[in-house]
């Protein structure tokens, strides 16, 4: 026999248990996201030099700030909340590990109409020619 609960049996709380707030507005970000492209980068990897490299990368594939959103995440931040909020069609993660999506670096994973690319940190791409070439080849595929 199932118990049936009516309104008189529900507990009323004076505090919110869960609040569905806009997570991305609480983080450092740039871009307007018109082409539904999301870049995620760790805060520790986003120095002035790496910002300049990121801008060069975007320019090389003809992306302007209106096309994408870049979100700078605190270290060890759970990126799924941002992904679920923004629902990008193309996701590029610089050294951000996402369970079940981060298996192979510089390989595009297709899930329905969405594409996901996990790559090295911007610092590694900057200093390692092999990593740079691998990332560049994958980026051209995902952006085209």
C-alpha cells in the first residue's frame, strides 16, 4: 500500500535548498556566444601571454568575440554546470577534464549535434610544437 501525502504533510523551509542561478555570470568570461562555441580554460593558465595566444588562435580560424564565449574557471571547478547552462554546440576545453568526454586529447567527440574537443593547456600548446600542431589540426576540423 502506498502512502499518499497531501499538502499538510509537506515540510516548509525558510531557506532555499537548491537555487538554479546563472552560474556563468559569476565567472570571468568574454564573448557573445552567437555561434554557440564555448571555450573553457583554467584560471591558472590564462596569463596575459596566453590571452594573446588565444586571441591569435581565434583570429587564425576567423572567430571574433561575438562568435564564442570564453569562460575562465577556477582550478578544479566542475565545468558541467557551465556546459549545462550554456548548451554549446561546440565545446573546446583547454586542460579541463570532463568525465566521459576527456578520454583522448585533440580528438573530436560527437554527441548528437554537439562537438567536444579536449586539448592541452594553452601554456603547453604555446611551448610544445607537437601539442600545437595536434591542437591546430583538431581546431580547424571543429570550427569548419
